[in-house]
C-alpha cells in the first residue's frame, strides 16, 4: 500500500466484483479488502475516474523529475500556460 503502483491504481474507475463474477483474463485489484475490476474503454484501455487528470499529470511529472528527467512536455487541448 502507498507505493507508486498503488497510487496509479487509485486513479482507475473500478467496479466491485465477487470471485463468482470474475471471468478468465480479468484484471482484479484488492483495495481495502474488496475485489475491484477496472472498467475498460471501447479501446480496451483502462478508464480513469473523472476529475483525476490533473492529479495524474502532477504525479507523472514528479515521478519523472525524481528519476532524472530534465524536461517535461505537458499536452493540453490548446496552448494554455495557466492550465499547464
């Protein structure tokens, strides 16, 4: 609990499942004693919870800087310094 993987997993939009609901190939997380299956987008990528975009971006930037990055590139919908 609390490591980088756990922090990223906390951003995933999940649904609680029981062992009987699990299907072959399901990815399941154990969070606070509950089994959670991340929701998938039509592209089959995992869906993030709404409103977590800025927090995920900040975590990515901090992690990158801590591991030697000397330049960060942050994509925005339009050039918007305030948003960056």
